[in-house]
């Protein structure tokens, strides 16, 4: 994949390993069903957002500036960048 086409949509601020949830501070809007890519020093995988929460409530869409919780299948780390895939 060509990195110039990817646009960052957020950054991981926290990860809850026991439940597999990443907290992402959005720098662009994102929605359930979007394919995203997590990249970091030891992180590199794509995933389709299957569920997302804002303030412990399920949401379909998040806007720039919001902090959302996304269910993820693999470990992510604080500081990992989230790209639109």
C-alpha cells in the first residue's frame, strides 16, 4: 500500500488489554464499518470497526476531537497512529 494515500484519523491514547479496547483521540471523523489501520513501533494491522463507544454509549460515528473506544482484535499501544485504510 502506498503510504502517501493514507490519512491519519487519530491516535491511541489508551489500551484495555483484558477487553481488547483501544481509546482513540480522533483527528478526523470515523464511523462503524470503516476500515482502519493501526501503526506504531511494533503495531501494524488493519481492522474494520465493528463497534465504537463514546462516553460508554454505542455510537455509529465520531467527529474530530472526540475520544472514542474501539473494539480491536490485536494489541495496540499508546501513541500508535490510526489511519483510514
